[in-house]
């Protein structure tokens, strides 16, 4: 019985180490493109706070690390759905490795974190990675025309 528990503990630790290693594998860049919704890369606490406090419009802010595979998946899903979104849809990314003060000030822990804003009000926050189809569906629904 003890051996079974030992193997279960070891396999759990191996899985946790593999998950941690996947978050530090290769650098990623924020997606860029020239059609659909706009995507800005914000740099510095003042720029992020100004972007969050804008009085109008629906926006999505994505906190990510260039080394995190989960972040890469979210950014790839954003890039795939951007052409489908209206040109008025606004998205921004914040690299927390380059802006650790922003992560601290905004209470961002593990990434990716996706924040949905309506004006200056936060309406929803995803604190864990989502599969690509779920990210695309969520963005389409958030930016869908309001009745």
C-alpha cells in the first residue's frame, strides 16, 4: 500500500514539474496583424492604468509571459479570432516579464490572465488558461453587437 502511495506521489510531482517546465520553455511574442480588431502591446504601469480607466468601449486586456506555453496558446487563439472581430474591438497585451510592476500593482499572479472591461469596469476575469476554441468563443460573445 505504501509503495502505491509513493508512486502516486512521485507521478504527481513529475506532472507538476512538467507543467512548470512548459511555462518556461520558449519565448513568445504578442500576436500582431493588420485586419480585424486592434491589438496593442502596453508597456509600463501608467499606460496600463490609462487603458483600463478609459470611460467607454469594451476592451480585453491579456497579461502574459513570453516563456509560458499556456500564454502562447491564448495569444494564438486571439490572433486567430481577431480578423472575425469588428475593427472597433480593442485588445491589448501586457508582458509581465518586462513589466513586473504592472503585475504587482494589478494583482496578477500566474498567467495568462484575461480581463474583460466595459468602460473602466471589469466585467469578467479569466485567471487560468483556456483552450483556443473557448478563447475565441468568449471573445466573439464579448464583442458581439449589443441590442
